[in-house]
C-alpha cells in the first residue's frame, strides 16, 4: 500500500543525509496516508539506506498493519502530534546540528527572521527534557508545539510538522537555517529579534492560514 508515498519518504531520507540535516540511524518520518493509516520509518536501521518496503504502516493506535520491521521508537510522539493537531499530515524528526546546539543550550529559537513568523508561527520552543521514545516526551512536545510548526527537543533534536511531507521538509530546512543564523549571531554578541508588533501581526497571518487550510480540507 501507498507505494508512491513510501518512495518519496525514502527520497527525503537520502536528501536529509546528503544535506547534513540528519545522519545514520537517527531521525524518523511519518505521513498520514489516510484516515486509518500512518506510514512511518522503521526503528534502528540506517535511514538513508531504507527501501520503500522497509517502511511500516500502522493504525492510529500504533498497531502494525503492514511491514516487516518494528516502527520508529518515536511512534508515540508522532501519534500524539497527529491526535493533538488535525492540520498536520506529516512529521520529520531529525538530529540536525544547529537545532541540536539549541537543544543542548535548552534555549528557544527567537523570532529573528520574518519567514519564521510567517511560516513557522514565531519562536521555536524547546520541549522539556524526557528520554527518547517516551510518552512524556510526546506530551512535552505536543505542549511546546502549540501554534507552531516545529519544536526543539531538549538534548536531542528537532521535530518539523507540515500539512504534507513537502511542507514538513520546508519547515525542517527553515528551522535549521534560522538556528544556524542565530547560533552565529549569538557568537557576535549582537542579536536583535523582530519588532514585537511585526511578530504578533505575522503570527495572526500564520494562524489564519493554518485554519483556512483545515477548513478547505474539510470541505473537499
Ligand atoms: Zn531522535
């Protein structure tokens, strides 16, 4: 089932590794394939070497519907995000470097670029630390994702969410790029965030756009 989607997920995994956005066995991707099924990457294997048939199909209770491998250890995180935020249909979790630095500093990424407020919803929060794969990490991430498209996991990595897989990929690249700019700006000792009124105005545009998309999906 969902052959084209599985092929695209495999391509994205190769792309992430080639761009240094993720590496080795880390990270995971899932997509809502239908109202009943989620396609998710398997646990443990080297992600850029996966074949479409290595991916696992699960239902919304996390039960395996198709596949030979164990689903990602972060399945509880993916399920919790889909349950909490109906407008997200794809999730990429990656261990990228600059968001990784912020995850270790346990500092949010402030609104420093306009594309952050327009496309991500504003600053990117850090979810409170919990060990990987736990329900607690899932809960902390859902909380820190409110009205945003991404969240940094303390001492871990980043989660990027989108209305589809291409959107989630754009979100991941934007967060990592902004994190890189922020980390280097911090080294100069001179960081100025966007004016607060601009941030508030653009956040409203972001939220209206997300809401509008959801309404369009419902009416389709
Ligand atoms: Zn991870």
